[in-house]
C-alpha cells in the first residue's frame, strides 16, 4: 500500500512539473499586427523562415535598451541562417508614435510590432521586456524563451556576458536538438502589465 501511495505521489509530482514546463513554452496564435513603420505582420508571413526570434520591447525600459546591441549581435552572427529577428511591444501605454520615437532615438533597426490587445503577450505568457521567444512559424511551437545572455540584471551589469542563452539555444535548435529550459534563468526586464479583456 505504501508503495502504491509513493508511486501515485511521484506520478502526480512529475505530471505537475511537466504541466509547468508545457505551460512555460506555449504556442503562438496566428496574428495580424502592424509595426512602427506601418507594415502589417502575420505569422503566415514568417513561414518562409525556419525560425523567428521575437524580442519583447518596451518604450523607456533601460534593460530592453541596453540589451539591444546583444540582440543585434545574435542576429548578425546568425545572418547566414534562415531566421527572422523582430520585436514586439505589448505595453498598453506605448502607442505607435512613442515606439517610433524610441526606435529613432536608439537606432532600433528591427521591426517593432505593436501587440494591440496583447494577443501575442497573452498567448506567450509574457511577463517582462528583454525576453526572447524562438518560434517555429510552421508548427507555431515555442522552442525557447529567456534572456539573450547573463550580462544584465536588476541594478547590475557585467562588462562581458559569461552565458549566451539565445545563441546556445539557436545552435541547439539548428542542430536538431531540444533546449533544456531548466538551464535557462528568468529574464530580467521591465514588467509588462497584462490586462484581461
């Protein structure tokens, strides 16, 4: 009897941990949203790519601003791969004009999709800016979520990153492997307030 109880408890715990892991990596719904330059984006548009990296941007967020060169570095390093690099902004207070001014001021050369109604953010479980989601646009599956690297934290900044989570994840995915999300820390960024509608 004791063995049966232990087996039931173990299976319940494993199911719970598995459910949390599944909840952490969700899937992307189809969407049709406009970026700060007026171009419309949909998931269908990205099916020509093997993968899409979505970076959560927020106007005025210092961590999202400081991490921008790191995101560029990853894009440049993987320029020979069939990967799209974009940003999206789900902040209610950030309209397209504010996003455009931020892009101009900080030389942001990525499309910044305005996530009207927070459709992307809600489906992905976004909590903070400066987090990246790597998506297979054909299956809509999220293969990675996390920070670009370990250079930035709350009130901390290293001169050099020791760990490049996004680069390592992309290399793993491109090699046909699966990212171990237990090895990926939470992103450090500004809070994105998600509103129920």
